[in-house]
C-alpha cells in the first residue's frame, strides 16, 4: 500500500431544515436530500445514518445514494464509516483487503475526508456497496444478493433471536437484488443444509454452495477474529452462471484484537472451527476439513505473518495520520492511535500461535 499524502475531499451540503430532520431521530432510516461535491463535480444525493449500535456515537456514519446522476464512479450508493470505536481506524480496511487476498469477493474500502456544510467531520472509510454494480465491476455473473441483517442469518432452522423454530427460512436476510425465484433458492439451500443426511451431504452441498470459496471466507473470519461474522456481517451472492452461493464479508471493524466496543479481545477468543450450522456440517466432512486445514496452514506461512502484514499496517498508519490530526473527533486520541500498530502486530503474533496450536483439531 502506498503512503497517502492526500485524501479525496467529499463536501456534503444539507439544508438546515433537512439536517434538523435527520438529527431528530437517529434510528429513522428515511433519507434527506443533499448535495455532494467532489473535485468540482456536483451530485444530488439522498443521505441517511447507517449502522445499528454505531448510530449512538458522536461521529455518525452515513449511507449515501446518488440521485442525479444516478451513477458516480461505477456506484449507485456508498457507505461512509466513521470507524469511531476502532482507535486505529484501520481494522475494517485491513480485514476487507485481507479477504480479497484470500480470494474472497470483498468490498473495496478507501479513506476520504468529509465536510458537512463547511464543517470538518474528519476522516472516513468509504465502503463499496455490495450490489449489481459491485458484481459488474468485477466482471462477475449477474445474480441475487442477500444481506445478512441480523443473527437469524445463521444457516439454521432455529432462530438465534427467538430461540425457537424459524417461521420463515428467509429470516435474517434482506434481498438487495434478485428475483422471487432466488428467494426459493435461498430457502432450498437452508432447508437442505439442515435436513440432508450425512451420507448424502458432501454431494448435495456442492450443488448449492461454492465450498472452496466458503472455506476461504471462513478462514478470513478466523484469522481476523470477527466474532459476529459467522451469523451476521456478510452478504450472500448466488451466481446466475454457476447457481452456487458464496459469501461476501461486511463491517469488519471489530477485528485484529479489538471487539465492537474497541476493547482488547484475547487472541484465542474465536475458535478455529468457527460457528453456525453450515460450518459445522462442512467441517464434519473429512475432505472439506482437510482442505480447510491446508488453507489455514498456507495462510499462516504467507499472508498472516508479521513480515507480510506489518508493512501494510505501517503504510496505512502513516498515510492517514495527518488526517487523524485534523479530525475533530479523533485528534485528541492521537497517542492511542500511534500505539495501535503494535496492538495489531501483537495480535497477529498471538493469533498465529493459537491457530497453529489448534490445527490438530482438524486432523
């Protein structure tokens, strides 16, 4: 990663009446109109707060939809994340880049600087939306995309939230793009995951899931330690060409040794076998379990090492530091920000040792 000396400036303008409406209820998902200016280009937008628990933070995160023109730089909408609870501001980007290097479809994440009505709001992480434009940019086949919106996206017939049998196999998911037929494919997959006998499971699951890509996604969660990642923080994409589902990561700030509150998380907190019904059934198959073990071993030698990750961490840290110093919400925490590369590197060392010590469980 190259050192960044400048960041794109996003100037947002919201009429005072609309801004008051936006602030009146932070839990309201209805957007208000606004204007965004980037490099002298004017864009009419709709803007709303985004996230769940993060809406309570002083520095808000935003969802922006382009209205006129409808497409800007190949996107119809973007997400501006404050990364407020991550003292490094780097964990989400580090994670999504890491997933991409593991061969998983992953959103792009880049830093921008934001002003609202002329007032500095500071440094933000712009996250690419996972939608039909996301697929088109990667020359992927068209297909359905489902967002996992709560913990019921657990690949199970049982509800994590209600602790009883689900009333619908689509619970936990919100369709971003796709057809009614795609709803059936999602229901069919979840039904088969939970009902196919062990003797037929290996053959049946490969008709629904790209298992190799699923294992890469699983490895990504396990290395970054996103505790919520197994039943949340992801999207499902079903390729119209292969007919197979694969998983796309999303919202990975609570990783690399810190939890959603920004507190230190023990390096052995997330087990290498992961969680959720689908993971348990896949790893119950010796062939898949061996492939997963080999993937972990290879990643421990290549991507998940201090030699490989530390230069990336330091380049990001140095690149965004000047902008953290001018961020009204973060500049007073600069000493903590400067300690974070060591926290992340210490996590990598301890997590690598833990994973190595647990590999025997997959034999």
